[in-house]
């Protein structure tokens, strides 16, 4: 074999080696890697998990147009969330669109207003960004009382965008029925405040794990709701008790949930509960805690302790998530 032919064969084998490495499953390249809360992207057409210019892994894959789904969305029938979704789903959506994820805006007690004051400032920042909608990741209140819910509603009245809610452990521990009647009606299939909706080619699924677990009925329902060709984003209050978040007081026995996230190739999972910002990537799914909407910041050493929210952009080139900190310095 000539030197030129030998050189060509070596070049071919080098290219094959690079392709094999790039197409290895995400879990084989370090599942559970912590990611910094900077702007990060999810590529729409990649067949592997490339690395962005910032060195942060990106995730496959987001369709650039509305996809037909194998299952129908299951929105709530009553409550504030149902009203917001009626408005959202009547729109003609074009890409890109943005939404905000924010959680844990509750005051320490009914007499305290420190968190509400921070939340009010964040609402002004959110309005400046003009998102299509806001997902509140739970804990709008400390005890779920009517007084606290009224205060929350007076604050979100200043929001320019529709808001949908996730049930938090503080919202439901004493007054589950009150929260459900005002914000998210109970799902007849699961017995919890679970729902889903489609927007801009994305299937948004919200699960109620405010009691720190998901029942078998909820997991069965979730399995059906994730049967879609489009991008999938799951929101819930308590993070899974897994990886660097293990033994921190999140959702226990998360194995069934994590298995569904992997098998359905879910793109994003948003959580609150811990009053900080933290990211983790497991088997191709990005998990984000954005529980810093006003409540007293956590002492846990597992993320960024700063008030703010996440701005999520869905475009023809994929999904970008960005943590937006409070810009006003607190005294």
C-alpha cells in the first residue's frame, strides 16, 4: 500500500472515531453533571449532545414546527390556570416564543411581606421581557390561606402575561381544596392537580408532587402525556431526590419518574421547592431548580443563591434557558 493510500485510511479511521465518541449516550458521558445557570441552548436537529461555545453541554432535539401528537393534551377544566390556558391555546403561535419559570414567592408568614416585595420587583422585570406566559413552580403561599392567596393574586394582577400554576407543598399542606378551587382543578384520572397543554409545538406537562411523591396513577398518566413527537417540558414543585440533590428533601422514590424522562427523551424538567438556582443533566434531560422568586434564600450548598427567574426561549434553532437575576439591590 502506498503512503498516500495509507494516509487516507488513517484519516478515515480518525473521523469514524470522532463520530462514535460524539454519538455516545449522554449518560455514558457523565450523567448528573452540574451546569452553571448561564444562557444554555438545546439544539433542534443534532443527533448527539454537542458542546456549546461556553462549554456547557446542549441537549437534543426540538422540532421547528408544531408536531402531531400521539396523545391529546389534558388541560384543567376550572381555575385561574384553565382561564390562562384558554387564552394561550387560542393564539396563533410563531417561533420564537418565550416564557418565564419562577417559583417559591411565598412570605414567611401572613404578616411578613418581604418575599412579596421581591416578587413585585421581579414582576416588573418580567413585564419588560414580554414573555408569552409565566409558569409559577409552586409555593405561592406559606400556609395556603385565603389571605395569602388574595395577596398573591393582587401581585400577579400586575403581570402583563397569563400565568399558570404548579401546586407547592406549602400551598397544599393545609388547604389543598382551596388552592385547587382557585388555581388548578383536580385531574379526574389521577386525583391530583396534574395537567398538560400544547403551545408552539411544545408539550408542557405539569405534575403535582406537592406531597413529595408521584402515585402510580400519576406515573401512568404522565407516560401517556409524554407520547408526543414534539419537544417535552415537565414542571413540578419538588425536585427528584437524585444525584447532587439527593437527601435534600425533594421528591422521594424518583426512579419511575426518571425512567419516564429518559425513555420519552424529555428536554427539560423545571422544579422549585429549594430557594436557589441549580442545574443538573441526567441521561440527556436537563433538570433545573428555579425556586428563587422571593422566598428566603436557601442555606443548602447546591446552587446559586440569588433571587430571580428563568427566561426560556423556544426558537427554530432550539431552546435556550437563561437565569435572570433580580437587578435591584435589596437593603
